[in-house]
């Protein structure tokens, strides 16, 4: 199996600067060699090059919309090209607005080849804001809504078809911060959310069993891993920490259960912010969890 690393060094959609350094921090944490040690062929495609962050206030509910569109077009084309070659793309973000470019490319690929798509959204946040609902104007809080067709025209039509995905294809895990208007919209659109209350009561195992139910041999599983999914104790290097996230063990189980399906065919690793990290430990825990996503396990299992 061949995986392609695509660096997207930008914080264009975030509320804090520094996620632009994410790709390099993941490389410093040895993401490439570690994946190779699991028998994968790794192609590091280097970094995309896009507009600088002008660090301006929101305009009509969006910060940096033209630059966000440019970055997402670049990501879309890069991810689509890798999928077309039969490679498994790993997007190294960058902030989570880039999930729009990445997942719209995955959806387009699935239409090409007649596959079903399932999106696992591992995050502290639902990322389901619109310009009318957002408290910040930061587009990293909007990619799921945009993918489902709720967003500015130039952003939602990047993958051609609008909407790129249906809310029915999404499973969110680890959610613990949803803005008031966003909360209503999540319910209205029927997103399936396994929030921290659910994980507290039922456990990560039950959450993942349900989130991964009904995958079949024709399903393309996309994992969008916002590093702020993790508890800030183990992952301080993100722009928007939210207390009460999955522990190291819960996160490992989550990743191992995804690996067990054998269906993961694309991955985003986003929101890592080395400027806020401690000796690169968040990058290292992210790479450790990515190893589990690709099948690292303590013993062989039957
Ligand atoms: C907040 C924070 N919901 C917003 N969002 C995210 O600004 O829309 N932080 N995604 O990482
Ligand atoms: Mn996110
Ligand atoms: Mn988040
Ligand atoms: Mn495929």
C-alpha cells in the first residue's frame, strides 16, 4: 500500500496562528519513517504553496474567504490526484478548513469509482457553523456545514457537485464544544454525534462500534483527525484546547478499531499548532496514534 503525505502549511481558517507549522512538526516526529516501518510505501509530496495569512477581521461572517478558497482548491486537486493513482492521501494540515478541500476530493473520487463514503470526524468541535451562526468568522469552524452544502458558493462547489456529501455519511466522535446556533443546526440536519457525554456513559468501544457499523467492502472510509479531539493533557499543541477529551487509552482504542475495519482510504491530520506545543509532544502523540490507525497493535489479534 502506498500513502502520500501532502503538506498544507497554513493557518488561514484558524483563530490562532501556528497551525501552518504542522506539516514540518509531523515530519520532525518521523511520520514518514514510522509509516514505512509498518510496511507502507511513503511518498512525501512536500508542501503545497498558497497565499500568506493576512490576519484580517471577518468580512460578512468569513475571515480570509478568498485565501481559504485558494488553499482548499490546492488541497482538493492534490488529494484527488493521489486518489486517482490509487494512493492513500494523508493531508498534513494546516487548520481544519482544509477538510473541505480534502473531503470534497474524496467524495469526487468515490463518485468516479462508485464507492460509498463514510466520514469519521474526530474533533472537540462539530465544525458545523455557517456565516450566520459563527461567533468567530473562522472557517475552520465551518467545513462540515460547507461539505453538506451550507456555505459560500465558491467554497461549496470546489468538488463540482453541491453538496459534496450528505450529513448521513458523517459520524462525529469526541465532540464537547458546539456553539449555540451551531447546536440547533446539528440537530436540524441530523448529524450522528458521539459526544463526550456519550463516551462517558457508554465508552469509546460502544461509540466506535456504532460509528463503524454498516461499513461494507464497497465503503471508502475517510478519517478527519483534528488533534484537538484529544484531551489537552496529552495534546496541548492546538489552537483551541477543550478540557475533557479522550484519554491516551481511549484515543488508542478509537484508532485501533478504525484500523480493524481495513476500510480507511484517506486521512486528514489537522490543527496541530507547534507554536503552542511542548517539545513537539503533541506531534509525537499524533504520529503514535496514526501508527495505530495503520495497524500497529501490541500483539497479533484474531
Ligand atoms: C468555534 C471553534 N466553534 C468556531 N471551532 C473550532 O470558531 O466556530 N476550533 N473548530 O478548532
Ligand atoms: Mn475541527
Ligand atoms: Mn477542533
Ligand atoms: Mn478508493
